């Protein structure tokens, strides 16, 4: 799709902010008006539209994409969407440790022990950790509490939380970002301990590096989306 507009503006729309292209409102793929709940987020989304070149590249507009998802995908099925993310509490990345080598075990412990310790304090829960990939059941009270935390989020925050959880594999790390107990870069470091270890041991692979860079870009864009909601 080619660029068809010259001017981009943020316009108050009821209790939120809309984006107008030459005076016409931007709409989601499902044709709903793109209405944003925070002025800072609206300004950032408007900047994405202002920066479009001759053709629209959705990959260069991650904030717009997350806002579309909040309106078109999350809001119509809030409880179902939240439940899907909450299931990560049953198998959080930080609960599954390597049996070896020692260097990797030490890195995982250094990064993930503090993450789980924060969640224990913050939510009054406990976790079961294991080595290997065989599933270990988490305490029912832990799953219920973290599920409640996810379900309490509005559609926009759920849309921003989703990439953090699905890309990183850790609901705990994603909640730490929302709670501002961990910076996005710190969280990214925590969920990519294994990736960085493998790269160090076996050398850089161009395809794997590109995939990791793409994941990082999406992860940090989602974190920025969440930050702008509270700016």
C-alpha cells in the first residue's frame, strides 16, 4: 500500500486520542477507529505514520500494530486472550534450568534466581524449578495469582504484554517489565541467557543473529508500547 497522505495529526476523540491523515481518522484492519488511551502513545503512533516513505511497511510500525491488536483482537475476547498468556505461568522459562555445562548453569542461576525472588516478594507466591525439559507442576496458588494479575490488565496492556511473554517465554519477566521492577534491556538479557551462551560457544550464525535481532526489536517495541501507556 502506497502512502496517500501528506499531513498527520493527533486529535482528541472522546476519552482518548485518534490519528488523522489529512483530516481523516486512521482505522484498524477491522475498520474500527484507531483510538488510543494515552497522549504519549498517540504521539508515537502518529510519528510512525509521519515516517512512512512511499510505501507502508507494517514492520516499521510496531506501535500501530500493537494498538490495532488491542482493538481488533484483544478487546473482543479479553478473558480468552488473558487466559492464553496466563498459561505461561505453568511453564515459565525461569523454572527450567540446564543440567550443564557449569558456566550456563551459573548464568541461569544468576539471572533467573533474582527474577523468581522478585516475583515471590511481589505476589506472595512460590515456584518449583527443575533441570531439563520434563514438565514440573507449579503450585496452584501461584498459577491462580499470576493469572489474576494478567486478567486485571486492560486490552492495550495485554496487547503490549503478549510479545514480551511469547517472545521471551517468561510471564514473570514480562510482569517485571510492566511493574518497572526490571528494565526492558534487563528483561531481554534474562530471557536470552541460553541464546547468548550458545552463540559464545559455537560462534555467530548470520541467520540466527538476524532472527535474534528481530525478536529483540519486537520485544523492546512492546516494552516501549507499555511505557507510553503510562507516560
